[in-house]
C-alpha cells in the first residue's frame, strides 16, 4: 500500500466518520451499527469485525537455526530477512528469488510508516487518547462491531475493515498480540493445507510501524517461522 493510497483510505474513513457523527447525534448505538453494516458490512459478511486478539500476550522465542536460513534484504525504508522461494514487494519495488521455481502466489508484502504517521493523517484521534502508532493499531485490533457505542469505536471498526487484507477464510482466522524483544504488535492469520495467510502489524520501541503481509502458497511457513521473520524488521535511514 503506497503512502498516497493510505492517505486516501484514511480520508475516506474520516468522511464516513463525519456522517456517523451525524447519525450518533440523533440516534442510538443500534442505529449506528445498522448504518455501518449498510456501508461496509457486518460480522456475518466480514467475520473479522467481531474478532479480537486472544487475551494472553504471546512472547515467542526466535528459532536461531531457521534464522540462519533467511536472506537479508534492504529496501529504501526498511530491511528484513526472508525465506527463499517468496517474491518480496515493498510498494512498487519487487525482488524475486529462484525466478524459475518460485510460485507467483508466494509473496511477502511490506509497508513502512514513520513514528506517529497514523496520527498525522488523522490528528483527531489524539482527542481519543491515541498518541502513537502502537495505540492506533491496538485500538484497531481490539475493535469489535458488536461493541460499537460511540464515534471512536465506530472509527476503529471501520479502519479494521480497511486495514485487513485477504486472510483467507475469515471464519478460520486467529488473532494474537505479541511481544518480541523490542518489537510488539498484532497478527491475524489462517492456516490450511494449501495456503497460509499472515497479516503482521509490528511497532518497534521508537514507534516505527511495519506491516508484513505473507501469502504462503503451499503452506510452507509455521507461525514460529513468521515470528522469526518479523523479528528481523528494521527501519533504513535515508542517506
């Protein structure tokens, strides 16, 4: 997702929130939920809107043996180490491994946003107690369509529908919050025998935001593998 596209996405959500503000002023939560369901869908159509991370924060250990098999790669905005056999994309920049053998559906997409980037796009969230990228993503991950009561909960539910890419059959999706050294964040994932999907939102101790979205055609990766991969993300300083 390019930055201009992300800005357009945020502005679209803000426009919807303004309309919601009008609804909430003259109606209750039930009418508000009906309005959102009409605009983007409800939990029947988009099950992840009613899903939240498990209560326990996962603190995984890095598989050092698997880490040694990964290939370090640097982009203009971030670096990461990835497994062979995946095409790697950051915005419009693409890198390919084993071009003759790699499946085009095995892809890792990357997105980087600087500290406070989501707040800059929509400063109003500061009034709602959201002051950094981590708090923005935490509110988004824990948002729940059935618990919408005001404009803040409505905003983050709408953003959840926008920020979540294809994760396969949403009825099979699991969500977790994790802490991995100086990194913390949230993962929505689904596993089956043909394809695995991992949508990872990661924030480092300085507030840098990384999205690592993996389409694992062939189901080669485990969740432990993914934790090892995302443990390598770092921002790249501009020259």
